[in-house]
């Protein structure tokens, strides 16, 4: 009896399962090294929070440990975007293409970090820079943590359950965008004129880069 190869889909590729397993191990490692994310960082999305360090270490150590979560979020968002943009039967679901998605996602986050640094160095004090970068990175980490279980469900669950996970993923992305707007007003709004500046920033340095990111995802596929 002839044996036909399985189609190249996210649920049939061994490297997808290995990647999800590796990301889960990285998440466990990050939570052991940086447990304050759940108790301090994520709740800080909803409020202005003054702190010198999350758990008694220096700011440099704090930043290096946050990189674990940011790397996890970058890899998770990249894989989620690949699954979302992938069309069955058009091409192979390849690991090299996934690396392209991760690279584009990382480049987008680095560019946004540079933009925030440039604006804060030019117009604001150092504390504002710290709050802005910290808030943006926390929202990215929140999005990565939320998308990870939804990603596994979307890949390996039945089609009906996968559709629910897809909708939940879109909701998570919308909530993350709302958090970005919320933090912008919390950090920068002090008078009516600031409202216009924030709208200008959203149009030029949030919406346009995000549209460019989506276009880059399409070009990779």
C-alpha cells in the first residue's frame, strides 16, 4: 500500500512542536529567574508605578532578565503571525520562513525602542524614558504570554476550537493596542495640547510602522 507524505502544515511539522516545547521551557526558566513579572510588571500596565527595581537587583540585572521574556514574546508573536498568514497548499511551512518572521518582529521592536529613546531623549527627562520603554516592553511581554497558549490551541485543536482561539488572539492584540494608548496618555498627557501630540504620534509612529510590519509578513509568506 503506497505511503503518501503528509502535507506541510503547522500541525504536521516536527519543528513546530519542538519550537513550542522550547518556548515553554524558556518561559519556565524566565519565570523562575524573574517571578516579579506576574506580581509587579503586568499589574503596572493599569497604573503609573514608581519603583527602582523589581526584586532588589540592579537595573542592569533587571533589564537582562527582562530580555528572556522579550525573546519569548518575539518568537511567539513571530510564529503566531506565520500561522495566521500561512495559506494551505501554497508553500511549505518552513523553519527558515519562521526565522524570517522572528527577525522582522525583532526588527520592529528594536525600531520602536529606538524611536521611543529618540523622542524621550529629545523632549523629556530620563525617568520618562524609563517609564515609556518599561511600559512598552511589558505590553509586548503580556501579548506574548497571552498568544502562546492560543497558538498551541490554534495549531493542534479541532477547527471549531481553533477558530475560537483565532478570535481570542485578535482580541488580545486589540487589548494590547488599547494598553499602548492608555500608557501614552498616562505618561505624557498633562494638558489639552498633549492630546494632539499623542494623536500625531499614534498616526505616524504606531499605525504606520504596524502597517509596514503586516506588509513585511505578507512579503515573507
